[in-house]
C-alpha cells in the first residue's frame, strides 16, 4: 500500500453555494476534462506536435481558484500544463484548440502551441515551458497593480494575480526570491502550487527536504495554507479568502493544493513509474464525480441536468476541433510577426 499525506479536512457545513454557482463550477471542470481527452485523441492522430501536457485530475484547482477571480480583470500565469487554466480564464475552446493545431486563429496566433497559450483580453499572462518561469512574471504583474494604485493614485488598480506552478517548481530559486519580494512588498498575489506528487519521474518526497510546501510561506511571514485539491469547494473557499486578503492590501498567500494527474507527465510519457496503488487511491477521488455527488445530494442538480451539461460541453469541444481543422496555417512570410509587442 502507498502511504499518502493526509488530505486536510474541509468543513462542508461552511459551504454557501447557489445552484447557478454549482453548475458553473461543474461545467468548467467538465470542459477541462473533455477538452483534454479530445487533445489526447488529436495528438495520437498526429494533429498536434511537440510536447502536450494534460491536466486530467487537477481540474478542481483551476476551477476553484480561477472562478473565484474577477474575469478579464485579475491576472493568471500558468505553466506548460496550461490548457485548462486558459479555459477557466474564459479563452474560448476554439482558440485554445486552434493554437494546439498551430493555426493562425489560435490564441497565440499559432506561434506558441500547447505550452505558450496567451490572452491579453482574458489576462492570461501565459503558459511557460521553463519550470518556474511564470513566477517572476506573475510577481511583476502584481507589483504593477500595487504601483499603479499606491504610487500613481489609480483607484481602479485593485487586480489580484494568481500564479500556478508545480511541486517541482517549488524547489527552483525563483520561487524563494519571488516569495520574499511579494511578502516584503505585500503584493496582491496568490501563489498556487499544484502538488501532484511528481515532477516528471521524480517523486516530490525524494527531491524535497520539507515536502509540505505550504509551510515554506512562514519563513517569509506569509500566509500558507494546504487544501484538498480534489475538492473544488474546498479550493474555492481558500481562494476566496486569499483573494479578499490580497485585494484588501494584506499581501500574498501560498496555497498548496494536494492533487494528482491522471495521465502521464506528457502524452509522450508511458507513465510506468507511478504505482497502480497510488493511481487507484487518487483516481477514486475524481473531483468531477465528487462535485456531481455533492450537487445531487444537496438537490442543486439532478443527473439529467448534469448529463445535459456534459453533452453541451462535448459539442463545444467538437466544434473547437472543427474550427481548428478548418482554420488557416500562419503565413510563412509572417514568421517574424508578433515577436515584439508593437505588432
Ligand atoms: C528550468 C527547467 N528545468 C527543467 C525542465 C524540464 N522539466 C519539464 S517539466 C519538469 C517537471 C516539473 O514538475 P512540476 O513542477 O511538479 O510540474 P508538473 O509537471 O507536475 O505539473 C521538468 C523538470 C524545464 N522545463 N525547465
Ligand atoms: Mg508536479
């Protein structure tokens, strides 16, 4: 048997959830799951190239955090595992899929691909291929909000920035430097570490002297919280608290979400290192099934309503593939376009 870290308890009696919110969270997580399943299919059919990292299993983190933000206003930075973060931010599935197909209609004009999704409109600061590369970018975004508000007197500059990264990234030097600065300057930022226990084939516990990452916040005098990353309602709760603190000028939070990826590191990974017991343990905590059960138990939805949502989402994913297939390739003459911001 695998020995697993105890997932923090969440007091469900504290949940305040309307039907509309519950269904919105369900739809967003379902979109993440069905979109990624379709990506696997398209990758193995040779429609996508390069590395493609899927997010299956971690949906509660993206949905729980991003759906607590102000859409198109607050900032989000991601990693190479970025498709679902982009979707939660509101980037249309068509634009994400077209980007993965390398098409001109993609959210990065087909120049970025899977690891470099970007959307100015949706305040998605980007996916990043280098581990931990988004941490300083997000810290800079949070700094500019604070600078505009406090130094330039812009009262509207109360945006919060969320910075997602993995357990492996939390051992990179940029993590420590940026957390220090963010705490020192009380920046409006939330660092969300998605601890899925693995950095490719390196087990977190083998690579990290203190595997409980949230505890590292304390040395910066920052709030650090751990959360069951398979429970969207628990994630949403800690996100709402952290966002309120950041917006009130009380500084950053480090959230460690304990989660698991249901597929290999990338679609090129045969996933032979992780034990069947471990996969089974986490597979039984599927965050979508969990929310489904909660919504039904609390009379917020019935099965046929949820099935309808799944069908609607599947149709939008199929539509995204059709759109991507029919979209034009970038013109080779425009190879250097979009390299600089003025383009
Ligand atoms: C600076 C840097 N070093 C090494 C790599 C190779 N690499 C790609 S993904 C990865 C593992 C990162 O794991 P984690 O941060 O836990 O994220 P996860 O893949 O689990 O989401 C590594 C080492 C890289 N992309 N960038
Ligand atoms: Mg990891």
